[in-house]
């Protein structure tokens, strides 16, 4: 049985904001299926009594003093912008609500 | 026939949930050294980190952590000995990295409460609002929608983004579900946000200005049929940006939900927006798929693990809780409830207290600040505290108490100080506002008054003491208000054999 | 007389003795690049102007008698994943084509401060995802030992530039082996320092908890010299180690392993490893024994899950790290014709701007993090990570350093594995555990495989924050092999170019 369906891949592509053609979806679904079969084994190794590690170093409490550092000039800040206007980044109309 | 609020309450029990986002007033952003100053030119307070440029990395602001702990302690929370940041993944143009650094299952503060008092039909009642968590996160940039009806997201042709606010430290304070508020739900919500705002202000961690967005409230409401024991579907109302709106939004949303249920319609779990004008809510744009934020631990940051001694150090610096202080001052100053409320609503409690601390009489201090000074402040649309200092007001009150000024003269001194004529002393000098305390000058005026009102003078001689008021008035008028009324009375009565 | 075949250490001495100027040295390398890079394609961008200005500055300071860093005036090739102010930084991706960062990565700042001359940016697999540099949007890089073969990846441009004598030093980044595997297949040396030893600030993130920048060169000593320039605490990187950098140059010069215990990891060898790879690896072990080291066998039973865990953790973090490439603030924008909303423009841009492998990993990572699958995939992978760290801990209790072949095979043909992602992923089987545990790893050449006459890499792993140990063992082994061969391995590399 396939671990992942074409519809699931389409949903993931939407979540990841990547437009995909129907051929791309088909192709990726079969590739992901192979990959998932290969990585599935992590579940047999990982028992609940083993704590997860998210970071290789046991560091904690790394902070920065609350002191202002000069910002970029607005020219530098906007230097990479595909479009700008009124010293702001110009972007296509925003349709959905924010969080 | 639509249900009224009372009808809704008769049939349904409300459950509340409140999420407050508060911007901290740190000097710098949550994860970079850019200034947080309000109102800068667009994109002048940005850097690789808060613009989310490839390769940039966040570093936590230590004062933001301290503020979070202060808030947690003030809200009776436990401070987690180990907490972590997480990424909340979703795409949105105002969010430079397309994920928000927030906290998820390991927030810094958990399990607190805040008690609020409400005037009920049975007298003042305390409601306990339980706090689920306080966590740290970052704010987003601001978008300006251009075209169509400018400023509105719908119908805009394009949007312009300013990332000066992106990365400002935000604290999210989330309550547990609040049952049992009954018909007082809107008031409980308002009282909670008010008390929270006062606490945050007393801690000095935020500007708490709802109109500038430094304090924002999302209100969740659900209704369940009385006695059903079930929990209704909730809606979440955003965009509630004043204390009054908190109350109105919940009131309005309860009526809307009650009427839907009455018509056999379902409540949809959704985000709604509060409309200032009508007091109603409208639905947000529904998403085609439920969001899946794919939270995971922020790999670019390390855990926050405050040690117990630091937490205790912070606890020792916490100021008196605003509600306790309010009660204490109300007793000490013998202020009626209504006036106390007025002082708090006008945000003048600190100012009055500072004036009293300089020796002024509490009633006088309150009267000056809430009266004349506030009146002028309203006219000029400025803050009262920008017009005069507590020291100046205290000085004037003390001059009246020592008889050097009359109330009437004091009013002119205040006017002069506000007009920028100098310190109270300078205004007194320049305007020549000294009380006339030379007895011989006063005697001349008294004799003139008696001569012009012989009948009144006779009534006083005959023992009608209150009749002296007319003569005193005449003397005050003749001296341009600069006489000490008490001295005038004393001399007059003595002169008329009383 | 040319200096391009010299080591960085030799160049440093010649510069100090004023036998050559930094400007001449830079020009010699630019000439070499002009001569051979048409075939090799190691570079994506050359910054002649900036490099010569830096070289001139170093020469002027030297003439004025200023005290300079040992590597002042020595040229370097920078992997295109590092932000350099004003210089195009593409990460091998179309989505960043033309982007010039307004800031320097900390590594770049340190190189500039040391007077290192940055020649340009080198090719790589798009966003460092790959083991062959075939995933670059700007075309593959060719292995100087055999132009029909891959130079390893993702840092194939950096390793190839060294093997083609286009630069004596290079910067690489290593998330699952991207410094060490390219070093192995090009006969060069590459070091992944302990996680946190070199600042990640300005390194465009692939997988934040695994990424680490490191030095690449043709000798162990050269990598050690570069290591000391770029390593050290950086307040801009929360995961940066706040402790002194181990004395790796001194360690590289020690040439002594007497009494050291060298642990051979049982699971990283044998089946699946090319015959010639195993032969050269075993011969190198003998050299270490001759030098006085003791060989012990260690077992790391959980390494068999490392690859699977890596291919969940890295794509998961990448799916989040690469979200920012949304066309709003920088980089490519596609489909903005006034009729489409921001969300649609984002999706069209990401469709056009990302290559196949990047999309594959973003989708895989999105899946592994999504609700309902998190525990089974991302969560389990994190537990495997703990098991791998425990395996290392036990192994390091028995040995000072651990060793294995760097890669299971020598360089394969361009195109050979392009359509089989799972086969491609197997290249990293011996390098990935090092990243999972955050420890140090080095690859140095140990000869040519008999069957194909291509370089074989020898991997040395040292415990976290003890990077000096791998330099000590690597330096000793390199000297022993050179004296056995009577020359360096690189001197056997085919001569490229017209000159
Ligand atoms: Mg939030
Ligand atoms: Zn910033």
C-alpha cells in the first residue's frame, strides 16, 4: 500500500506554497512513497523511553543585552526587493486574513 | 422575533476565553538589535534578522525574558524551569521568515490566575480568571493596502510592507475557559483586560496602548443550552481595540450566537472581526483548508532555563498589585468610589499620588488634576501630565494652605504656569497675585463696604452672622480677589462687635 | 615560476618573505581559473575587483610592516551559500539569482579581517541538497580527476576548485557530509568542525541543527590554518560555542599518534563499500599502527537508522528554512501581472525557482512535520538522534578518535544516480552520523582505488570540542602516506588546461 497518496501530495504542495502540475504531483507521489518506505524504520528504533534530541549542544540561556544596534539603511533593506514604492516593499494584493 | 440579550441569557450559558497580545517596551526587538521606537520612517528599523534575510539568525533579548517572568509572577503563574521556542509555520507577506518564532508546548509561564471584581445585582462579586499560559513571540510587519477603497484589504490592487514592527517582542497571555460568568460575561471580560492592562503598566513592561496596538485582545465566546452540560462551538473575535469594545464585542457575539442557535443554525468555529461602528462582528475570510502550523522546536535558539534565584530576585522587585494599591489609596485618601474610578480612567492615579507625596492634600490634588488641568488638557488634546508637574501642583496647593494664595488666585497661577509664564513663584511675581494681608488696607475696604451697605452691617451687629457674607464678598471684589477671605471675615466681625 | 601548486602554508611563507605579492598570487589564480574553469565549472561568480583590492591592501600593509595574519594574501574560494555583502549569493538556486546580500556572514567578516583574498563564489547543489553538485541550477561541476565524474556535493565547487589548483583554500558547509564527501572524491582535505565551532551567521540555512561551515584545502595543515581564522564564538549565533578554539594548527604539526587509540566503526565498512575504498582504508590503518597508534574495533549499532533519521530531520528543518523564499522581499518573483494575489505569486515563484530535489525535500519535510505524522516521523527521528549520540559516547569511551571510509564509493559518473534519490542518499551513510551528533569530522585522501584510479577518502571523527584530535591524527597519517608514496596524492592528479 502506498504510504502517501497523490491528493496528500497536492495538499502538502499547497501548504508549502509550491504550484505543481499534475505530472509533477504523480511523479513526486511515487518518489515520496519510496523515500517514506526507506525512512519508516526510524519508528522501529525509537522507543518512548528514549528522549528526543533537537539540538546537538546542551546550551541554554543564550541571550543578548537590550541595546540598540544600528539598523540597515532603508536602501540596503530594500535593495533586493522585486518591487518597492514609498520606501516599502511592494507586493501583490493580499487576499487572506492574517493569523 | 429576534432574541434580546436577556432572552439569550435566559436560555444559554456563556463560556469565555481571552487571548491578549501585548507588545513589550524593550529598547530592541525580540531577536535583533533594531530599535522598537514607535512611528519611525518605513523600513528604517530593520536588519538582516528581522527582514528574514537568508543566513540571518535570531538571538533572544534578555530583557524580554525578564519581562515575561515579571508578567508571569504578577499573574500568579509558575515559571517553567525549562522552556523553548518553536516555529509556527504559515505563509504571510507581513511575516518575513514565513514562520513566527513563538512558544508552543513549552511556554515560559503556566497556570496562573487573576481575580476581578464586578458590580452585580447582589453587590460586588469576585470572579477568578484562570490563566493557562504566558508565552513569548514576535510581532509581524505592517501592510498598507493600496487601491480599491484604500486601507482595506479587500479590493486592494497591491500592498506595501513596512517591517519596522516585525520582530517586536510580543507576550501572548491566554486564559483557560472561563465558565460561570453568566450575564456578566461582557463585564468580566472588560474587567479582566482592564486589570491586566493596569498590572502590565505597573510592571513597566509595556505601553499598553490599545489604540496603538501595543495591547490587543482576541475574545472567544461560546454558548451552551442551560443545564446541557455540553460546551458550545466557539467563535474568536479579533480586532477588538478598546476596553469598551471588549465588552461590546462579547455582548454582540452572544446575541448573534443565541439567535443562530434559536433558528436551529450551527455555530461555525471561525475567526470574526469586530466592527467598531455597529458593535457587531463579521466573519473573517474562511480558509479553504484548516491551517496546519507544523510546530517544531526552533533549532536556531537554545532553551530558556531561568534559575530559581533569578526568579526570586525578580519577584522581590514586583510592584504592589494595582487593585490592592487602589484600595489602599482609596482608604488613605478617603476618596469616594466614583472619584477613584474617574481618577483611574483618566490615568491620573500615579500623578495624583506623586503630588500627594510632595505634601499636597489628596482631595485638593485630585481636584486640581481632574478639574482645571484636565479641562485644559482636553481642550488642547494633550495629556494632563504634559501641562504641569506634580511638584508645581503641590507647591500651589501648599501656598493656598498657608494662606499665601486664595483658591481664586491659585487658579490664575495654574493658568499662568500652563501658559508657559514660568514656575508658580514666577507667575505670582509677574502677575502680582499675592494675597492682600495688610490689615490697614483691608480695614479701608471693610469700612467702604459697611458704608455702602449700612442695613446689612446693622443686621450683623444685631447678631445675624451669616449676613456678613455679603460684606465679605464686597471686600473681596474691591480687592480683586487678592484678600485672604478668612482674615477679612475676622476683621469685619471684630469691627462690627461680633 | 608559479605558486598555484603550492600549499597555503607555503604561499603564506612566500608572501611573508615577499617572494610573491598578494596581487600576483591572486592574478595567478585568476589566470588558472580562466584556463581551466571552462572544463571544471567550479565557480559561479568571480570577484576580481574585490579580490585584487583586498590583495593590494594586504600588500600595502605588509610593505608598511604591519603584523598580518598568516593567511593574509592567500586566495580562497567561497561556497555560494555564504552571504557576502554586494556579491551575488545564489545557493545554486534560480530563486536567488541576482540577490546581493546587504551584509557579510561572520565567516566572511573573519576572512576579510585576516586578509584572506576571496576570489569568488563556488558552485553547489541547490541549497546544499545533494551529493554530486548536479542539483545546481547553474549546471554541474566536473571532477578534475575525471571530468565525466561528479566532484561530490553539495560543496563540489569548492572541492573541485582545490583539486584543479584554482584556489589553495575553500570554505564549505556540511549538513550531512557536504564538506567531507566532496573532499573524499576529489583527493582533497575537508573538515566539519564541532557543531557551534564556526558561526552560522550568514550561512544560508538548510538544516539549522546540522549545518556547519568548515575549512577545505589540499593539506591537513592548510585546513587547520583556515580553521583558526574562521572558528570562535560569535554573539550573532545563539548556538555558537563560547569557549577557546582548540589549537588545531599545533595539533596538525604534531605528527605523533603514539599511544592513541583509534576506533574503527564496524558498521561503517564492509558490505556496500567499494573494494578499492576498503583496501586503501585498511592500508591507511596500517600506517597509523606503524606510527604507534592502537586500533580498536567499536560498534555503533544505531547508525543503521542514521540515514533514515537524517532524511526526516534535514528536510523538516529545510521546509521551514526555505519558506522565506516567497518573492516578497528579495529574489525571483514570477506571475505578478497585477491580476494575481500574493499567495498565488508565491506558489508560482516557488514552482519556477526551486529545482526538483529542493521541492522533493520541502514536501517531504512538510509531511514529516504535519499534524498526525510529527510523532511518527520527526519525533522518532529525534529519538534516533539520541541513540546515535549514545553510540558515539560509548565508542569514544574506548577510543580517542573514530575512523571509517568517508564515502562508500569513489566519484561516480555525472547523471548516473540522478533519477534515484534513495541511491543518491546512500553516499552520505558514513558522514551523516557525525552531523547528527554534532561532533567533528575530517576527510583526507588515502590513495587511489585500484579499480578506477580515483581518490579514496579517510574519515576521522573526534569528540565534540576536541577538534584538535582529528587534526593530530590526520596530520600524522598524511605525512606517513606522503612518505610512503614519495609525493602527495594531488601531485598525481591529471594536468588540466592549456598551460
Ligand atoms: Mg500567538
Ligand atoms: Zn532587526
